[in-house]
């Protein structure tokens, strides 16, 4: 069976609750998946690929230790698209994880864009809404640091929502 | 920080899609969590409990091998409550997992009811709706078997939705 997979980090409950307070109003994906930092964008696979993929993800998880990341401000991908997000400051481990997850040996192919780690709080807004929301959120002070010790492999259901297939613990596989 | 935790099995994507086709109309929790078989109902814990809990769950997962379960019909918990569900036939591993997860040494206390493994497809219906939906679904032929090789520890966000904390692989921990 064909499946759509994705690989993400779920931040702390506190940060998810904070992000959801905006997503509820500004992100139509609010009910489909918890707030997350995408490590590998949705890609196609067969159910039969899961076994080799999960053993590859275990190896990648083992290679990296738990790390902290810092959120510094609200930004937007406009005019590329109307996504408003919390910017994750440049981070060696995140970059290395993203690179490892896009090795040729791993299903899913090359990323469409350069890796800009972020936590989406609004998307699919009209230009007018986007400008309005971005202008008001931009004034918000963001200065949050937390640690990450795991990432998750998800698959998408027919209704567009995502279910977790497996968790991978950094430093443990 | 206080958290609400739960332990569940997510069935196959195919079965989740099937359950969601009913949940979409009949279950107000549709957008809060994917279709699941509950092994341990929501319980309170502190964030600091997670470390010992996850190591206990690893030990429990290691003890049990992957297994199959069979769904045989549509049933209801009415008049206890108006939950309509797909009945999971009596299953040794499910019963043993449920018992292990309710040992005194594990946070969360004793279950309120006896364990009736099920996959909810409708709930919080009025009596009238319940009778209507149950009568029509009861006529549906259900005969589905599949294997389970993992369970998940979840935590609840402020908006009522659930995020996966960790996956535990049966026979592997």
C-alpha cells in the first residue's frame, strides 16, 4: 500500500500549547497534526519500505546526541508562500539530522528548498490576512530554549491527519 | 508540569481510515486523536514521571510478542454510555498488556471498568442518535484480522488533542 510519510520533532508540551494558540486561528492544519519542526517533508513510500527505513532511522538517531534549540522571532516565508513561523536559530544537530535524512540511500528524494528549521503557527492565509497577522505577531518577543531528545516517523491517513509510526531516541536509536 | 497520559495501539492505516469514515460523523474526538485501541485510559502524571514510566513500558513491551487481533462486530456500551465501537475479540496478549500496564508499581491507578478492548467509531451521541446509528451499523458485516507490533504513550495538549511521546515495540522494548 502506498503511504505518505514525514519525519518531525514534536517540541515540548508547553511550546506545542503556545503554537496551538495561534494555529487554532491561523493554520488549517491545526487539527491534522500537532505542532512540529519538520526534519523531512512528506514523501511517498510503500508499506514494505517501512522496515528498512526504520532501521536506517535508528542508525541516524544513534549518531546524534540530544541537543537544545532556540526560538528567536516570528518570521514568514512570504512571498514564497504565506507561512508564518517561529524561527529556530541555526543549529548544528538539526542541520546534520536534516542532511542525514536526505542521503541518497534513504527513500524520499532531495528536498525542494534549503532547510530552514521552523515551527509553523500560520499558513494558507490570503495575502491580506497574512500581512495583518504577520505585522501583529512580529511585535511579539520570542526567546525560548528547550532540549530535544527524539524524533518521530509519521504516516498520513486518508483524511489528511497524521499518525505516529515510531519514535527514535537520539543517542539511543 | 502536570500531564495527562494515555497508552494506546494505533491499528493499521487501513483500519484507521475505515474507523475515521464513521468517526468523522459520529465521534467528536475525531480531530483530537487517531483511531486507537486503548490499553490504559487517560491518567495524571508529572513530567518527571516520564523517565521511570518509559523504562517500565520498555520492560512490558519486551515481555510480549507481536500478535493478531480480530474484529467481529459493531457493539455499544449503552446504557453505560453511548459509545459505539468495533469489538475486538478476546485476546490473551491484549489482556496481558492491559494487566501489566495496571500493576501497582505503574503510575495511573486501577481501571474504572473491566477491560473490553475496542475501537471507538462513535461517542457522545444523544440517545436518539445513538439508537439510530447503532441500529444501522449493527447490520454491517465486520470480519477483520491484523497484527500489532507496537504501542504508544501519548500526552494531552491544552486543546484536548494528543501527541505521541514514545513508541514501544513488542518483543523489543
